[in-house]
C-alpha cells in the first residue's frame, strides 16, 4: 500500500471508529459489537504502525498514549471558573427567584433546571476543531493540565465540527457501578478505598499515568461554554442543544421552566427520582435561560447572580454502634464491619455499615458503644462517617484490630503500602471457605445447591478442604449430614458432576488467581485455549494478550509456579475436570447471542444475581448495560420493587423481563 492509499484508508477507519465511539459513549446506543470495534481499532493501529508519519493527535488510537507525566502543568483559565451560590430549602430558592426578578424587572423568568452532577468541574479547550487542552477547575483561576487523562474519556470528542476557538465546561464523574467495582478490587488488593464516586473520579484524574485513568471508566457531562470566539446563541438552552449537536455528551434530564413553581416541581421530582440514577447527583442547578438577562444580572465576587444550586439534604442518620464484626476474605484481607442498631436511611433499614480498615477507625476514633452518624455513600453502601462525641458514654475503650486472624489465630500482617491487615496463612479456614464459595459461585463453576451454608457445613464436617475435595464427595456420607435428603444430595452430586464440563474460563476464574476477574479469565481462556498452554505461558506471552496488564501477568506466573497449585491442577485433571476452552472464538462471541448488540437496563432489586453478575454476563454475551431507559433501550430487566424505570419502559413500550427470564436466557445461552 502506498502512502496515499494508507491516508485514505486511515481516514475511513478513523471516521468509522469515531462514529461507533460516539454512538456507544455519548448516545448510549451502540450499533456494532465490541468485537467489530476492536477489529477496526486493530486495523487502524497496524496501519499507523506501518505509516507512523500519518498519526494525528485526534486519531482514536491516541486516546491512551504517551508516557506517565512527572507533574501536571498549570493552566490559567481565561474566563474564571466560578462556583455557585447554594440554596438549601424552598425558601432559599424563592429568594433567589425574587432577586432575579427584581434584577431584571420581570414578573416571571424562564429558567433551565439541570441535575447537579457530583463530580469535578473540568474545562475542555478546542482549537480549529481539535481537542487541545483539558484542565481541572483548581481554585477557579488556575487549574491543572490533565489533557492526557481526559483524552481517555471516550465520550469526549477529539474533534468537533465547530472550528472557532471554544472552551466547554462540564462535570467529570464516575458512574456508581464503576465506583463499586473499583472499590471491590481495591478491597481485595488491600488498597485504601475511595469514600465516594467523586473522590474516585478526582483521584483517577490526578493520576500521572494516563493508563490508570483509562481503566477507571470515567465519564463527563458538558453543561456550559467558557470562552467562545463565535458564540451567537441567545439562551443557555440553545447552547446545551448546540453542545449536543457538536457531539458532546450533555445530560438529558434538563428542563426549561417558566417561573419558580415549575422549578420547584422539577426539584421535588428529582428528590424522588435521584436514587434511580446510575450516577450521583447532589442537587439541582437552576440557571436563568436568557443570556442577555444573565449578563444584566452579572456576578458577585464568587458566583453568578443568574444561577444557584439547590442542594439535596444529606441522607444521613444517627444510631448506635453495637459491635464490630471482622471477616476474612478469600485473599486473607480482614475487614471490619459496623453492627448498628437498625435505623432508616434513604428509604431502607440499615444495620451494618462499612468501616473500611483500621486506619479509618483510628482516624475517626470509632469505639464500640458510640453514637455514630452514618450515610449511604453514593447512596449504595452505608458507611460510618463520624462519632457524635458528646454522646460518648464514659469508659469506652479505643478500638483496635486484633493481632490475630479471627478465623485461624495466625498472626496478621500488614503488607507494605497496603492499609489492610491480612492473614497470610494459606490454610486459614476462613480463606479456604471463602475460596470454595467463590469457586462454586455463579460466574465461576456455577454449582447449584452449594450455597454458603452448605460449604460451611461441608468444611465444618471436614468433608471438604480444597476445591478438589468437592469432586470426591460421596453420596453415603452426604446423606449423613443434617438437612440433606436423598433428593438434594442427588441434585447436588449431579450439579457437581455437570460442572466438570465447564469451559476453561469458569475454572480459571474459580481458582481465584489474584487480579483475574471473570472477564480476564475469558480473555485468557479464549487466547490460550488449554490450561496446559496457559500454565506454560511466560510473562511476555501473557503481556502480549490484549487487556492483560503487567500486574495481572505477574500474578498469573507466580500462581502457576506454586507447587501446591500444580498439585491441585493435576488432581482436578485426574478427577475429570475439563481443562479446555469450549467457547467460540472471541470474534464470534457477540454475534449469535440473544444479547448481541442489545442495550439492556437493570432496575429494581435483583435476587438471583447481583447487579454486577447480571451486567457481566449480559456484557459477556455482547450486550450493553446502561443506567437509564430511553428509546434506545431494547430490554428492561425488572427486579422487585422496580419503580420509575419500569414505568418509563412501559410508556415507551420496551420489552420487560422478570429476573427469572434473564436466568433462563443466561443459562440457556450456550455461547456463555
Ligand atoms: S454550572 C458559574 N451546571 O457545581 C458556575 N455546575 O458549585 C457554573 N456542577 O463547580 C456551573 N453540575 O463543578 C453547573 N449542571 C451543572 C452542574 C454544575 C455540577 C458543579 C460544578 C460547579 C459546582 C458549582
């Protein structure tokens, strides 16, 4: 291929990839499978390797690139990034409206109400249509240049059709699911947890290595224009529409309101509906729509007079800490959980809350017997925020973590650089049990009838110590166990037998190799195809696989070097477990599944799967799981007490399934 041909082909590929990217990340409406996207990206990268002089900064291949930075450069905002005045109740909102009306000499004012996204303010600068600089707000005057991190956010267009010098502003945030997944992984790895999605987003954008930011699944909603060479529009609402036309992701939930009563309706509506969103909001922003009117009202030193932020009351409650429960996870991390006097927060009864780790307990000086304030972080996991110190009874002892493992009494260690205490005894019963529970779980070997309670029972009775023991269980002995009838024993044994046929990725995930989640297990299985080949893979072989990073590769090599592991795998093979990948080539996964290219929304309380399990499984089958119901949604899975999303799905006549139908579909889909 000559250079001219390469140039033409590059242009076609880039346009296609940009379109797919936009459809997926901005419109929430993918039109091609991930595989197709990946193949096009591969072609693009190959062509760019052959013709490096043709690489452009806005090429979709350039989102994650460049070496880690030493430090961030400072950026001076040409138009300062101000903050907003706050309104904490209806009275404050009405006062704001009164001031606006007086300032403008008008009876009623047209406002735009928007969700106040709980993230961090960001500025994006475009020159000649190219994204040239992205910065944090900083102190409003000066921020930090985080361009390379922002480039990894796929909903940010690298090129727009407006070629005037333009700076757009918005809020970068971490969706709740991404936050939950990140913290889960950090907990397993003994790293400090992020307190909420906002901190996690800020922490991610402050990473000097863009590779890390790229893994954090951040997103952004744009809501304002800063400096703009050729701005001609007359209202904020027209600007929002124009930003959307340019390919920016704007939040769809804004509304034009005539007068303050309509504004208050919007506020009340969202006090109810906010829990159903897939990202955190902390209030409603109310803005005068007309730009001339905005100018007439002007600014105070800190904030515009034409806008205010109504802040939702924090969903907190006060209760008593009865006890601290310690549990040992599969990787030996010991986590403290607060046991509380039951109390209602944000609609549900809370009796347990996360205490994260020892450092946090010490920092907050939390003691058993204290009265504490609790809050739902990101409105999901309750956590203890602080002690109500003047209600502390006399004589409470400071809390300290035990020196010994609550399960095996071995000495706990604190690994350098980690905040967690770990039990490193490989024979620790709690760890072994957790490992077994993980092994039989739905995304791993999926053995029905082996719930947590049964595993505990089998372990207690010394029937099972290792994974291999599960495959040596005998009918007669099982029948001697309490609450085990003939039928359940037969079913259980049949389920265990059936699990032997599972495709390699389930076994791999089930083994619980550090950092290897279900998705990575699938990638590895599809790539190496047999356990033998994977065991023989070198660090380089592993790193060469797409999506397998250094840390994971290291952990896999170490795992297979362990003699005990080698022995275990030999036993499993001997016992008849399948050690091969039965699935289709990765390239075919999405195309023939019922979820291929389908946009699915999960709502309500799921009881069969956790949300994460359901999402992972649907995604593994080529589907896409999004947070809100729109015309583009193909299917809604409604759990118990499904609310507004279900109503909306019915209104839009979108197909709705109960969770059982999802189960049938997932278990019947042989491509999984
Ligand atoms: S408009 C002049 N709109 O709230 C300030 N801000 O205290 C213009 N925020 O720093 C800001 N969602 O980080 C605006 N829809 C929204 C917002 C929003 C979140 C944040 C932003 C700002 C802070 C104001």
